[in-house]
C-alpha cells in the first residue's frame, strides 16, 4: 500500500489528467487552423470563430459543472468531462462542413470547461495545506503538457496529407479513454462528502492522506466552517467574500487578457509572418510548448516556498517586457536571428512560472466550501469569456491594425495586473482552506498581506 504522501500525489495526478486533455484540446487547433482555413475558405473572422467557439462551450461547461458539482460531486463531473472529450475528438475529426466542426468544438468546450473547474477544485479539496499549492499546480503542469503534446502531434502529422487536421483531432480519443478509466479509481472529495453528511466516508479518505487523529480533527474543522455558511450564492456578495469574488474574477480575467492564448493558439502564425515555412513554424511552436512545461516545473517547486504573490508579481513584469519587445520586433520587422522566437519564449517562461498555475491555485482555495464550485464557476466563466475575446479578436487586430498593436495592448494589461496583485491580492501560502475562509470574514483582512 502507498504511503500517505504518495497516495495524495497519485490521486492528484489522476485528477490532473483532465488538465492534460484541457491543454491538448485547446492547443490542437494551433496546428490545424491553417489547414481548416484552406479546407473551408475561412475569412479572418471565420478563422477566429473556428478557434474561439470552443471557449463558448467552456463558459457553458464551467457554469454547469460549478453548479452541479456542488450537488452531485466532483468525481462524477470528472467522468462526464472524459466522455465529452471523447465525443468531441471523434466529432471534430469527421466534419463535412464548418457548422459540423463548430458543433463538436463546442462540445469539446463543455469538456474543457468542466475539467478546468473540477480538476483544480477536486485537488484543492483533497490536498493537505502544506502541499496544496504544488499539487494544484500539477494540474497546470498537465495542462501545459497537453499543450506540448498537441504541438508535437501537430508537428508529426503536418505532412500526413490533406486529412492531416482530422488525425490531429482524432488523437484526443486516446487520453480521454485513459482518463475515464483512471478516474474510476479515485475517491470523492472529502469536503464534499462532509457537506453531504457522509462524515465517515470523508474520514476514511482523509485517513489515507493524514493520520487518523489529524483526519478526525479536519472533519471537525470542515463541519465548523460549514456551519458558518448558508450555502447560498448570495453569500459571495456580502462583505468579506465579496472581496474573495473580486480577487478570483480579476485574476482569472487578467490571466487571459495578458495575451497567453494569442500565443498558444496563434504562434504558428507569428512564425509564418516572420518568414518561416508552415512546418518550421509548427516546430517552433513545439519549442514554445517545451518552455511552457519546463517553467511550470519551476512554479511547482516554488509556489509553497516563496508564495503566490511574489511569483505573480515577477511574472507580470516579465510578461509585459516580453510583449513590448515582441511588438517592437513585428513593428520594425526584426525577423532575423530568431528574435521572434526568443521574445515569445521569454513571455511563455514568465507566464508558466506563475500566471498559468498560480491563478488556478488561488481561485481553487479562496472560496467558501458549500458554494466553492459555484464561486469557482463565476471566476472561470469570466476567464473563458476573456479568453474568447482575445482569441476571436487577435486575427482581426493583427490584420486590421498590426500584430505589434496587439502585443503592446497585452503589455498594458500586464501593467494593470501587476498593480492589482500588488495592492489587492492577499497571500494564502500555508493556510488551510478553512483558515483562508475565516480570514475573509475578519474586518480589514484584505490589508493583511
């Protein structure tokens, strides 16, 4: 039998495979877009719609999972998302027209939205406080691994003939089946079980993670904290939790409007504009994915040692400088010597070391237990709405105004995000979920940074 630490890591990794599917399904479009554009004769708006329709599904999937996972359980929605991932992968591989493709990409968005909320939520509710930051960050690690896998599949299949894009999407069926099978082996969230009055089951789960004494104490702490909650969404708009909602929504929106998915979805376009052939452009996008993975490992190593806030501030500053330089490269056509790749990698490195994983950590840990799913849904829907806006608008901005304008716009968002984190975000490192919840209820808690 596994020891306690190994068990919680094992369970967290299984849940985080949903993140791998999340990353794969969002990024696989990067290599397929140019082929879809040729196949369906897409305009700039049509290209943006083909890329971003998945995000409309994400918003719907997030809200459904947020509301329903509070009632039906976290594990059940992990299984539902696995089924939706499979259906989407098959459907996107066989469409005969654009409308059919859009329908199945929307279904993929339902899956991604469910996974984006329930995977970090489940991990945050099962992980001990001392390990929570690192374990929730594993979810981001699997997201960026999924992105890298998608880029690698794109690169492998780019020369596979006119149906290459179909095989790119079909490849997603394999991890979907694996995910479904593994989720059957994990327990339900102990905090959700306590909320349902199933305390003995919760104690059994917590005993696999902590000592029997610590598990019993944690069940009592969860019960005490639940007694302070009414379990209604209106609680989020009262003093204290209203600040938590503000922090969650703003962090989620800024994670996207600082430009990450313009890079993830459209990096092959960047590199083609800089003069590379299509195959070489997709290969350089794979390098972007590798850097994304490597610096996410840095985040996992540091988040529970240095804390959330210092890493987020460092990331915002570095991302802003990177976009200023990338905008200058496009404005003045500084395409020799790999500058576009260097500046893109610099941006991705700063994003991956904090803004990617730590935003998910924070929004998974700051809300009250009874309505954590619904509260996370609000923040995550806002995230996907911002992602939709960026993804839909980037081709239009780049074609009508210039790529440099878009990059400098994102740099400006990094400055605003830096100021928000500096003045508003409290540090949550090393605190249990119940301690964080009680802290919001203290007068003046927002100043306790």
